[in-house]
């Protein structure tokens, strides 16, 4: 009887093909694969609209997670990571990255996504981890780029220097006192002239934000006094229309370059709304543009702010961020709740997610330990508040 049923099934499949539901799933899986190839490209800078479209297309696929193979689930999460980066939601990208790392922690595509998410959230510690792992699978040419990226990370997460920079037109710029606005600084010199690609990328970024009150641009030329006229001519011919400061041979210990620890160009810096260095890099790098996009979106309160973190894991909590969050919050003591504008931390988010998983699976001791670690190690963050609420309501 079983043989007859099997033969009948095979005959049906040969005559009429697979069931419609299976055919639809196969088509959806192919569309998922195509969307993944379009979106998940570490060297491509996705526009905000491309990120939104990717999320809409992913939603339209209407795929059930339980029907996906492990690689297909990973493809779905990668698309979400890159889409979140594109729209400027660094906290969401970091959250999806945690899920991706749980599924495929050592895959090259996870490491690439992790580095970009680290750039967007200004997490130098995570960025360092990703670069170390990428170095193991990189070729000789790529290792030089990875070394440059590691140099860029050394200032991320630190407070911008408390100096005043006076531009050619007499404008004073104070990097450490942002008053809610993002600052973009371009360190350049004619002895290390920027490439045409870098100039075009930075000008494009400027054109996007030039009328935005939440963004300020500043050029810092580090040439010697003998090259200042040449530098000014270069700036004029190249279209550097944003404010410029010329060091003019300022003693090294008093120079802007020294204050920021800027190395050989390209060396472009994003200072966030709180006066912390969010990113260092080059405008033609996806990580740099995603970091700027996220910092601006947070300054406009489109997404929860994420505080930058240094390579050794130090994360400051700007007083104004905590005060503003406290003013906006009306905490509910009965159950864990959202935390509004409190800043988020990717590592704290990872631990919080793992603690919740432990709680659901009955590992209460491990869950409590992680909740306590989040409260102790990441004060003033969104995750610390959520963890505290879990502990306050511990059954």
C-alpha cells in the first residue's frame, strides 16, 4: 500500500508539478536571495531610500522563519542589518547584529556587517574585534586597508578636545560643545593631496547636509606656512566652500591636528551631538557615512541615541542625555518598559538579549547575573534601565 501511495504521489508531481504553496515558497526564497545580493555589499553605500525599499521588499516576501533554512534566516537578518544602517538607525542595526552573530558568528559576511554596525554606533571595541577577525581571512592588499581602519578607531568614543577653532571668516568652532549639532571635520594637506574619489565623496556628503541646522562642516589644513597660499588655491579650485582653518605652522603641541590625534590624511571626523567622537575615517567609506547618517538622525530625535565607546570599552554618559531622558520618562514600575531617549549600547543590548533568552528557558541564575552586569557596567543606558526593571520585578 505504501508503495502504491508513493508511486501515486510521484505520478502527480510529474503530471501537475509541486503543490502551489511549495512553488510560491521556492519563488520567495529566490527573491530573498536576489535581494540579499543587492543589499548586502560591504563596499556599497546604500541610500536611505534603498534601505527603506529593502525593508518593504523583505516584508512583502512574507516568509515564515520556521520555513527557512539557517542560511536563509541569516540572509534575512543581514538584509535587516544593512537596511537599518542605510536609514540611520544604529541601535536597530546593532540589535539585528546580535541575532546574526548568534546564527553565524564566524562567517565573513557577519564580520563585514559587524564592522559596519560598529562604525555606525561608534563602537570602537566592537570594531576592533571585527577587524581582528577579518584580518585572519583577508589578503595582503586588504590587510593594509584593515590596518588603516584600526588607526581610525583609536580616537572613537573619546571626548572631542576642549579647544576653540577659528576659521578664515572669523567663525569660532568648539568641537566639545555641540549644543545638539553634529560636527564633521576634514583634515587635509596639499603634501598628501586627497584623491578625486575622496574629494567627490566629501563634497557629496556636504551637499546632502549643507542646509541642515544639525550639521556643521569644518576643514582643517595642516600644511606648513610656506604652503598656505598653495593650499588656499587648492581649496578654491576644488570647491571647498565650507569653513576652513589653516594651521599655518602652529606649534605641534597647540595644533588642532595634535588635539585630535589626526594622522596622515585621509582623516575625517564625526563629532556627535554630545561632543564625542563618533567616527574617524574617509567619506568614501560606507562605515563613515553610516556613522554620520546615524549621528544626524539621533540629533534630530528620529532614533534613540547610541553613545560611542572606546577600544578599551569605556563609554561615557553625557549629562545632557541622562537629564533629557529623565525629563521625558514616566517609568512604569509594574513591568519592563521602553526607555525613550536613553542612549543604547550594543554590548549591553547583546547581554540583555541573552539574559532574556536565559529567563525564557529557565536559566534564572544566569539571567539574573547578566541583568546585574548590565546595570553595573552600563549605567545610564537603555539596557541598564530595562535590566533594572527586570530585577526590581524579579519573581
